[in-house]
């Protein structure tokens, strides 16, 4: 009987402690600073692609990032993404533009929706290849307040060649 009384008393103390806790903070909208930082990362992404700086490019991704390239299975984790980039490595694009159409999110998650255009040389193709399309990227805010790519996907607006 005594152990039941002790358990009941402990339960009552726990309930009292929980009742005194402030309500959980709801995640607010992205700040203007966060939006500016994310736009900066998008421009940094463009620069590292134009210079083919794989080391700098790698640092823009979370360890558990997911890349979903067109016509390919999803790549899970930074290591798979790096392996994919090394596999498709060629000369840097001669032109690469990412336009941001929309940035939104709450708390430590944000998304960016936009368009891209790229011109690159492809081995065995005599003329430069141009593509344009759209992308959707999800960013996660890290404990040190930096934002990194967590999920990225894109696809072309151009019709498939016959």
C-alpha cells in the first residue's frame, strides 16, 4: 500500500511540474535574415557550379541530404551525392543561372522554388548544350544557424529529343 502511495505522490508531482511548463513555442515564419542567407546560398551554389569547386559544393549539403535528379534514382546522403557529381563531372558550365521565384518556410525548414538555365559542353556533342527548367529545394537550418540543402530536385522544361 505504501508503494502505491509513493507512486501516486510521484505522479502528482510530475503532473504539477508539467502544468507549470510554458507552452511549446510555435515555429514562426522565416525572418528576412534567413531569406537573405538562403538567397546567398543559392548564389554560392551557382558560383561553385561555374568553377566546379566540388569541395565548396559539398559543404552546401546536409549529411543526410537527398538529391532527386531527373531520369535517375534518388541519391540519399552526402556521399552518394558527391559520387554522382564526380561521375557526371565534366568541364564547368559556360552559363548557369538560378532564379528564385518563391522562398517560404517556418522554423528550421525552408523551401525555394525557382527556374534554372544552363549551357554546358558535353563530350561527343559538337555544339554547347542548353537546358532550362524548374527546381525545388528544401533547406534545413543547422544548430550553428547556417542553412544547408536537405532535398533538391529539378527537371527540364524542354521536350525530350527524338
